[in-house]
């Protein structure tokens, strides 16, 4: 099966700075890598995803990078705001089990004013 | 637009008692339905994916036993038994790959279970 490691577990940044979260995976067949944001008491919400035919994707202050050789992908939040404070999860899945997402353990992002 | 409804939203479960959860799909373009659990440490774990009415699966994990059933094209059920630790159960849905991506999953609001 797949295993996804996510670091750091806690990330504290100042408002306006950038934040980066890194994930690694083991299964070379994994080809879909979503990121979810979860606020306290809420369900996880998809914020951005990337597929293995891309190396970079950007949307609304979020950048995702994928390095297939290193089996590593990362989320970069530019110009962080207090509203970005939440738990973030990376995940991976493969075509053969495209409905089975394997999640990292999560990163608590704290953005201070 | 809400894709999924889950009920109940929370439940106090006496130790040793089973509880039945429901998930209703609101958009038929996302027929692949799955269950995930989130434990007290916030770890998310896939449990089941059921596509067709009549599909059933069972699984035992640390802290709970599960029986999942795809009842209809729009209803997914989960029975949780022998639960020793609280958790939240999320239903998800994804598309067929025709009009919407098959691998993108959307989470329902969740059912939070607490053990009495």
C-alpha cells in the first residue's frame, strides 16, 4: 500500500510571509495528489490538487510542486493571512485505487498578525 | 452547492452499542461513494468505496468494526460497532471521469461519534 509522510506537524508564520508543507510518498504508481484544508469543527475541503503529468500548479495564492523522481510534493501558501490558519492534509492515490486516498498526518498552520 | 448530506451529525454511543449512519448523494454526477474515518488524533483513513447498489463490505480497525452498504444509487450506509474510541466518519463522493474527474473527492459534513 501507500504511505504518505507530512512535515512539519506544526507551522507558525507571520502574516504576509509564505508557508511551505512537504509530503513524501512511497508508491511510484501514485498519480494524484490533492491538498485539503480543515478548519476546526469542519470537514476537509479540497483546495488544490496536482496530477503526475504536471510539475507545478498555481491557484489563488497556492502553489503545488511535484517531484516524481524524489516522490515528493509540496504546498506553498504565499502572503499568508490569519484566515489561512487551519489544518492541512496532503494525500496520494493511484489509478488502480483512485478512490482510496492515503493521507499524511496533517500540518497545523498558525498565522499570527 | 452541497454534494452530500450525512445524518446524524453527531451521536453519543453507549459502549457496546452499534450505530447506523447514512450518507445521501445530492448530485448523480459523483456516483463513487466512500467512507473515511478521522480519529481523535485527526488522522484520516480510507475505509470503503462502494459503487453499486447491493455492494457490502466489512472491516475491523483498532477501536471499531464497520459494515458498509450501498443501498441505492444515492444512499450509502455505515454501521459502526464495538467502538471504544470516538471518531468522525466522513462520506465522500467522486465522479465517473466522463464529465467530472474521477479521482477528485469531496467530503460530506461528517458524523461525529462519542463513546459513553
